């Protein structure tokens, strides 16, 4: 899809690991979690295994915010992993998720991002389904009068409902799973992660401010890594560093759940950055520029609307959700894996019902930090793209993750890769690697 | 799509003169962007200008978020400065093509200071990554309100509404 993806070193069925040896086996390097093999980012086989074991496995996948489908009959076209689904609110207000694939011939029937309907009708042969995904009507089910045809006598509609997923909601956020025996969402998230999740989703009704969508030509796991990697934040993003949104030496935290799959990258903005930093720290951060001054600094203001010690929390919820609280700009990012070399990102930005005009405009102004044109957002997209190109094109075959030693999980230092190692400890278990 | 853009235009002669003037404005504006002279971007805006780039999906639904959202010349200047001096991204060239300029409303005579002119124009934004092909990065439309100050037109409001909802990675430079 992304045309620049097809340029150098990329041919149709190119799989780097196959070039290395005919009888290549996916065996994790003997160094363990301090060594990350390139093939987890490039291999079509690994990608297929991820879809089966992770996205279609025992995980809760984000599919919608309830604020997007507030009324009976409202629906949203969404995805679980790469699989198209529909999120629908029934007349009794319950939320349902089913595959966006007609039970007849497989047509992806729902084409609108958001809408309201009484029923879903496949455009090809007009099979119709109710708001929970049950097959309602088949045209000419009994054939044409006098000419026969039609379905066999023993055909039962109830055997041909849309494939339904397990659904749960938590404070206005809708998750779905292909697994039928999932633990409750609170347990899945863990108390460590719930704590900051419940700051953004505290029961206040959300007000949707709008959407961004982009294709990021990099493996889906790289986005999780990016937000479990506090080290990059202080080095790549001049904006964060210069204007004190996050600097080495200020109060930061990288919190993970006990399994290591979810994370919260947290920081507390110092009141005065220049004073918070000593000269040695400034020197290490080559992007720190004391001479930078904003003509209009309003958009970096922090309105203390949350009961939290952190001014920023970026949460990675395994396997497909990012919850962004960057000062007062709030949003979620829905990750849709798109082959080993690509992911689609769906951003939903929001505020709260009851925000006054000035607060809404503050959130809109602060939105310049994030998204595919954000002062921070576009740099992450570029860096992840560069990483994917590096692992795809180079004959070298692994990366190194040694900051902080061999530990996994929660850390207080930002010069540490424990959270990424923790995620891959969990990943290896799920993937049998 | 935007309120006021379905209005009947004023008299034909005024429309023709303003259309030519706005076409010239676009030419200079796009030339500035396409040669990367972002430090002059702010010169095209009035002090209290609103500048927003957003998808057609958002615009149609009345959602206010901007991929880029600037209130006033200060924010416009800051974004230009950030792109020129702080942002990390792969080198690229951009080319804008504008057409179908349509004058939709004039408040005042059009030629007198303080006149407001509403117009819409189609744009095509091509991106060439230095090691890649040239691609259509955005197909979109400007919904503009110009104000005449000191004889020249300045942008009071520019809504860049793109149909290319799924962005190829990111949008670095302004539209």
C-alpha cells in the first residue's frame, strides 16, 4: 500500500531469513532477551503466527470507544488484528462485535467507518443480519414460485450467523476477543496498568474531537517498543527535551504489568527545565537547545485536571492499543497489523463532555504534539520506518538491548530497556520461540 | 461541507478579478512551500489567522481536530521553526498544484481594506522521498477566508481538507 515501501531491497516474496539458510529455523539467539533477531520484524511466517496466537488468541483487543457508538443502532467498522469486524450497539444498548464477513460468500459488507442502522445488509445478495449479528433474511430462501430453487429444507438461519466475538467494556472502552474464555478485562490489564488507565477513563463521558489515520511502514511491535523505550524519548524528540515535557533526570517511570506485555511510560513535567538539568545531562542530550523559544507557548501549558502525579502517561495495552495522555491532549491509537513490514494506525482524539470552549481549543492546540504531523508523532513514524528499512535490507541479523542489564519489567531510570525485554519475554512464551 | 461555501458569488467582474488575485496568491504561497522557504510561511497570514489541516472524514462530521492546528501567527511561526530546526525526518521534496479557484462570498467591496473574501480551491500535493518514487500525498481542497490588509490579501482562515484519509506515514511540511 505504502508505495515507498516497494523501492529498495523489496521484492514480492522476499523473506530475509530464507536467504540466510535453506533450512532456517526460528530459534531465538542464545544471548536471550538482550538480543533481538531481525526475523521477528520481517518474516511472513512469524507474522502469521502472531495473528493466530496473539491477535486471534487469548488477548483483549481494543475495537471502539463507547462514545463513538452512543445510541442503539450505532455501529463502527473496526479491526481485531488485521481482521475486519463490526462493533454494534443493539436496541437494548448492549455492545456486540462480529466479523465483517457475510456468512454467505465472505463479502466484507460494512463499508462505513461509523453509522446508524436497523440491520446490516450484504450488498451482494442482500442477506441481512440484525444488530447482534444473527442472520435474519435470505432473499428467495424458498426459491421462485413454480420454478424451484432456494435453500434445502433443512437450512437453518441460526447455523449461519456472523462469527461473533467475546466483548467487554471498561469505563467506555470496548474490547473484543476471538477467545471464548478470557479473564475479566481488569485482571487482563493488571492493577499496575489499571491505575493510570482509570485516570483517562474515569467515568467522565468522552467527547470525540476527531480522527487521524496513517500507514506506518514498520512492524506493529515497533510501536509497542517505541512506548516502552523511555531512552529514545529524551534523545529523538527535541521538543520533549527542550520544552521539558520529558527529560533525563526529571521524574519518570516505566511501569509494566507482571507479565510484561502492557506498559505505562510516565513522566512529571518539571516547572523549570533549565534548572532541572545539570550541565553533564544537557551535554549528553544533543538535541537539548536552551536557545529555543516559542512564539506562542500556550500549547505546552498543563491544566491539572487529573488526580495523578504524572503529567504524561503513554500506555501500551497488548496487543493493539495505545492510550495517550500527553498533558491535556488525549487519544487512543488503534494498531492494525498489515503484514510484517507495515501497520495501520487509527488515532481517535477526544476530550470530555463538559469541556468549555477554551479547554477544547487547548486540547486542539496541544494536539500538534501528536499524530502523523505531530512534533513528536512524526519523528516516531520516521524513526520506526528507518528501523524497518534497516532490518529489511541489511544482511546483519540482530539488534542489541542491553541498557539496564538483563532485567525485565518496571524501571525508574529512563536509560533502560527492561520494559522492551519484558515484552519479548512474554512474546516468546506466546509464540513458542 | 463548510457553512457559507454554497453561497451565490457576487458580480462576475469582481469574481474574475478576485479569482486572478487568489490564483496569484496560491502561486506565491505554494512556491514558498515548495522551495522550503518556511521562514516566510507566516507572512501569508493575518495576525489572528486559523490554519488547520484535517481529513475530509473529520470535516464532513464537523469534528474539530487538526493534523496541524494553529491559532494565530505565533503558532504558525513555531511550527515553521520546528520543521526547519528541530524535527527529524527523511529528506523529501514537495510540489503543490492548485486549481478550480471559486469565489463564494465577498464581504465589503473586495478591493477595499478590511474586505473578507471566501474562496475554495482544489489542491494536489505530491511528495518525492529522495530514495523513492513521486506519490500523490494528498488530494484536497482549501477552504479559505482572505482579509485585505494594506491592499494585499492575507489568510484569515485556511482549512486544508484532504480526501487522502489514510496518510502515507506522516505529513511533515505544511499544505
